């Protein structure tokens, strides 16, 4: 059950800094940027929220008040900023959407699911531990499996291939559409 007196908190998971820009692990940041561009009445700009160590944009998506966020911590420590933002904005856990990369989904697949386990994702593990609950929405964005015997940790920190890069804008738009549908 949602409470329209409080905003939705939409958090994209990723790693900070230009070194990680465009990597598979940062697709959550890219989807949040896509949502910021779709904000009304004009695109939303991000600023640093010092209490949470995250970049945020307070805006509207359609008729819904939202806080878009990108933690400034590394993926494995995402939970601290997510919890701090949820507490600061008094966001009920039912109004939290966490967007993350998913190795177990085919490249380009998008799946919204309520609650559940972290399925080996350290950003989700940190978020669940900090919140003390699994009962938040997760938007999984498929990044595919590593080729051959490549270490998954190395794979997620690599940029998309040249062929995949052509599809990334479509994937970002599909993921943003899934968030907008969830808000409706």
C-alpha cells in the first residue's frame, strides 16, 4: 500500500567516478539519469545530499513525487545511503525501488519484482542489511553472463561491447518505462 503523502525513492545502484561510467555495473545509474530526463515539468538536475552521501533529484514523474538517487559509495556499501535517504524523506519501504544490474537475466531484459533475496548481488545485500527488510521493489536490468570462464566481478566492471552499446539507450528507456508503470 502506498502513501501519496510521501515520495517514492528510486535508487540506481552503481559505482562512483568516471572510471566506472558506462560499465555494466552502472546501468542503475543510467536508468535513474533516464528518469531524470523524463521528469516533469522539466528535466531534473542532481545535487549532493550530504546526509546520505548520494546525488539526488527531487522531482515528479507524472503525478508522483519522487526522489531519484545515485549513492556516491561503491556498490557494496549502497545500503547506507539508501537507508539514510529513506529515513530523511520518510519513505515507506513499499515506496522504494532499487534499480540494479543482473547477471542472471539476458542482456536487455528488464524485470520488476517485489522483495526476495539478493541473488548474489552485493548492492542488494547491503541495501537489505541496512534496511532490515527485503520488502522493497527491485528493477533488475539484464547485463548477460560473462563469456567463457571470465570472472563475473571483472565482467560487471567492463563497459558494454560496441555492439551492445547500440542497444543500451533502448534498455535504459525500457527500464525507465517499467518504473513509470510501477508508479501508476
